[in-house]
C-alpha cells in the first residue's frame, strides 16, 4: 500500500513563465506516467509540485477539456484492466454460475457445494474492497494534482470534480463492467451470505459491511440521493428476502402451532434488525422489516388467531399470557388499530357470553325436567350463576387487557362493546343483577370488612355499566330495596347507602332520588313511631298489643305498594281498633293527608298456645289474620278455603301463599289441611294444629316464595308494561324540554337530542320517539311549520 502522507498536499500556483512551447501530449505523458506510479504504489518518488504545475499550465493554455477527458479515459482503461487481471480470475474459483459474457445468470446465490467455495466468495469481496481502497486513495492524490482544473474548469461547467468523476468511473467500469459484471457478482455473494446467516451459519460480516459501504459511496448520475446500493443492490436484497419469507411463512404454518409461529416471527424481526444494523444500510431496515411483517404477520395473523388447536381461544382458555402478549405486539406492528385482534377478542367474548346466557336459560328450564326442584329456587340459582359467570369472565379479560396489552384503549373499547352486546341479549339481565345485589345486601356481605363489601358492590356496578335499559334495572332494584327495608332484612344501612352512592355516581342524581326517598320515609317513620308510643303510653296505658307502622310516600315506592285494591284485607276487631288509633294520631299531626294500608308487606309476632307448650310465631300480616280466625271457632272445627277468603278478603294469590306456609311446609305446619297435598284448592279445609311441636320457642314462618326469586312470565310482563309506560312519560317530557328551549327544530335533530337525553336511562327506539312526537302534536304542545313539514314549532 502507498503512503498516506502523500494523499493530500497544499500547493501554490506556479510563477508566471513563458509557456508558449507547452505540448499537451508531452504534458499528459508526464501526468499519466505519474498516475500509473500512483496505482503501482510508488507515489513517494513523485514531485507533486512539478505535476501540479504541469496540470496548471495545461488548464491555463485552454487544454482543460482534453485533460479532463484524458483523465477519464486513463482511469477507465486502468479499471477495466484491473477487473480482467485481478478480479475475474478470483471469480472463477467461486461457486456462482456465470455466463460466457461474465454476467451472473441470477441475482440469487447458487447453493454451494463446499465451505471453501463460499470462502472464495468472501476473498472476492475482500479483493474488490482492496481495489476500491486503492482507487479512492489514488483519486485523492490525482484530485490534488488537478486541483486547479477542479476550481476553474469543472465548477464553471458544472462537471463532476475529479474525485467524484473517479468514483463514477469505478462504478461504471468495475461494478457495471460490461465483460464481467463485478456488481452482480458482489450482490450474489452478499445475498448468499445473508441466506447463510438466516440459516444459522456464521458469516464474515466485516467483508459484507465493507462491500456495502463501497456500494453506498457510489452515487447515481442525475438522481439525487440514489446510490448503487439503493438502486441496484437493495431491490435484489428485498426481492430475495420476500421470496425467502414467503416460503418460510408457508413452512411455519405447516410445521408450527400458533405459539411457535409467533416466537419465530418475533425472532426473525429481531434478527433482520440486527443484520441490517451490523452490515447493511440503515435505510434498508424499515423496508426489510415491512417485508417480514407483511409475509409473516399480515398474511397469516388471522389464521394464527383462528387456529382451533392453538389460536386465540386456546391462549385465553389456558392463560397463555406470554403468547397473548407476543400476539398483541406483533399485531400492533402491522396495524395500529389492531383490527384483527380486536375483532377476534370481541367474537370470543360474545361466544363465551352466549354460552353463559344459554347455561342460565337451561338452568331456568330445570324444574320442567327435575322432580322436586321448585321453579323459583332454580330461577334464583340461575340468576346468581349468571351474574357470577359474567363477572368472572369480565375479570379474566381485564387481566388479559392489563397484563398483556398494557390496557390498550382500543382493545378495551372492543371488549366493552362485546360485553354490552351479550349482556343485553339476556333480556333478564336487569332482574338477575338486582337479585344478586339484593342477596348480598341481605346476607352475602355478612362477615366482610368494609373494603371487602365495597369490592363486591363495585363488581355489581361493573356489570350495571353494561346494561343499556337502566330504567328496567331501577324498577327491579326499587322493588327489592322496598322488601329489604320493610322486612328489616338489610345487613347494613351503610352498605345500602354505599350502593346508592355508587349508582348516583354512574347515572346521576335523578336515578337515585326515589331510592333516597325510600330511606327518608323509613327514618321519618321510625321517629314517628317513637312519638306514637309516647302518645299510647299517655292515652291508653292498658294496651297489650304493639304496632309498628311504616308511613311511605307513594311516589317513592314501587307501584305495587301503592295499589291498594290489590292488597285488601279485613282485620280482626282488636287490630282494627289499633289501626284506627294510629290513623287518628297521624291525621291530627298531618291534616289533609290520607293513609292507605298495605298489609302484604307487614309481619306480626303471635303468642300461640299448643297442647304441650306455647310458642312465639313470627308470621306475615296476612298469616296473622288467617290464624286469628281460628280463635273464633271451637277446637277441632275447620274452615274451608272459601270461608277464610270471605272472612278476610285477602287476595287469592296471597291467600294461597300464606296457607301453603301455614299448612303445607312440614316444619311450620300450624294448620292441618284436608286433603293433604302441596297445592291449595277451593275445596280444601283447614283445622288448627293443637299438636304442633318444635324445639324452639320462637319460630319464624316465612311466606312461600317470599325469598329472592325471579319473576314469573306474568309478573315480568307487568314489569315491562310499567317500564314502557314510564318511558312514554319520560320521552314526552324530553320532547317538551327540548322544544321549549329551542322553540323551532328539525325532526331529525329533535330525534337525535331526545335520544341523547334518554340514553342515560335506556336506549329509546326511533319509532317510540316518532310516536310520542305525534302525540305531542295531537295534544298541541308542538305544531308543524307551515313552510316545512319536517320542522316543529313549540306552542307556549
């Protein structure tokens, strides 16, 4: 190698002298001889000042064009001879198929027969690298000699400078040599080495890196930013890589399960990144990455996800969190929206949710097939199982979302929509959730700390968020709350109020106003009873019977409590006197108010004498009225069903329930029934059971079916009808509010605004809104515009 000390020199322009005898041929002979010595690595013997003066004189005498062309011809000839004598013989020992002209038949490497043949390819790359380094060094020295021509001639005519022209000559006469395509040979060797490394072999990355740097240094003429690397090599590299990964993807899909496929895909992405950073151009990194992503991920991700034996469903079912984490990472690479993954997750949720719904419906049908199982018990069990299963499913997918997908908002939205979809497909979801909360507030929270109780209620609120018809839930919740409050069945007022607070935070103050009103009624009633006891002590100190009355505001409580016709009852004379005493006390304090009695929600404590001992019975108010009838008849006498119904006026449904509690349930058989059967019929007769025995002094006799229960078809239809009626009123109110504020409004905008206002409580149907608008038109709250029938005007 020549000394680097002579590569760059500083020279002064020569002193003016007579140059009329200057001969271009003689001068060029001096310069060309010096250039040959440079290529021969004998530059240290040259006089650079003399050479610079010679070139300067030629340019000064207007020989610049001849000198520039002669330089290019000399370098081109030298490079061609170098290719023929130095590089072509080396290529004959490599394992690449060459045509007679010396061109590579294929841009792809040919499989090698032995390791030494591949080693010859590396030697070829190193030889090219050595010639490239020598050429660049010579070009730096020559450009120093021809510096004046660069400044005067090349810049004025905007020609490539000497150094740049020398690189272009190397590109055209070596890399693109017409007789022996060195470039194509280089490309084939590099591609073969890349394939070897992909197969797991060790390759000489330094030789490849040197060749790549050379290709990046050679620019394309008249194409800004293009290099031989980007123009010639990179397309071949990307094309061969695409072919390789298409074949690999097919093989992996045949041989691997989804987990292995994802692992190998992620490994390939990492390997390609490292390969590019090690010995290729950084500009190729996004391109090769895109190819790997396209062939290994985009084309096959759906098949990987949908694989029955190892896909997404398998990963979820078997808690394969690392596989899910990897699947998410890969999907995110090719699609920022994660469309395929989100759709698959949503489909899986809906499928599993559908199975939960079907199991609940199957549970409801069990009484039809199973002897001895009550319909109400099975229905209640189905409700609890459904809620627990949905909450367990939600917890599972929350874990997946947070642990494997970083709480991705888009995925979360898809999961939310999926849960909402299958939950609202269960038309009894509101009833089931209310039963779940009711059970926990009555007994499920017993023994739990405040934090544990709040966690249970938070789970219920989680499910509540998905229910679209929240007004339907309100109807059930209000009914269950009424029974808890009036029956004294709540474990904790704090838990009750905590639940109402959480509901208020979810859907607003208006949703819980009546629920809070129910608590207020109970508190006011408690205070009132203290005052009444004081009043009785002062006015009737001999009274033996105590009474506890809950005074309820009819608008706050369920409609069923306010329907007095459905809860008639003829009280015994003694009870009637006490009842009238309280009415007088209440009216005296609240003039103008009217009390209506609802005995169906009450209970009573009776002291009853049997043959062996006395017992204290806790029964419903209706059961008390029934039992007190037997005080009026001799022992052993019986009363028929019709006798009891006529004497008490208890509604038949309630009468049947209470008689079943008193005469059918074995442990609380206070009455004897003839004939003995589970069903109560109008022809049945009842006798007081003097021989009743129990180990307990105090006995609670629950009314049949008074426990938590789902509604019957008839009851459910009544609930739906009540909710539908309430929705009509709410829709009317929303229309009036909006029109009063806007005065004039287009039909479509009115429908949209009504939908927006009501969606907090339920999702109104467009047909319902249209029907209520027509009703508002008939009642002259609004009118159609004379100019446009689609526009409404508000009538004050």
